C-alpha cells in the first residue's frame, strides 16, 4: 500500500515539475493533485475491502 502511494506521489510530482517547472504555483498544484489522488485511492481501497 505504501509503495502504491509513493508511486502516485512521484508520478504527480514529475507531471507538475514537467508542466510548471519552477513556477510559484507548482507547489500548490502538487499539493492539490496529491490530496485528490490520495482521497480517490482511499475511496478505491475502502470499496475493495467492503466487497471482500
């Protein structure tokens, strides 16, 4: 689980860094996208645990 989260965060970081570079808004966009991704990942994992 932790490795999956780490991969998601690294992919988001690489995407934001590629698009915005060293812009002042890169950190805010990274934080927002990471929060959304972790929320969706949590919902997906909870749904999978309920079906067991």
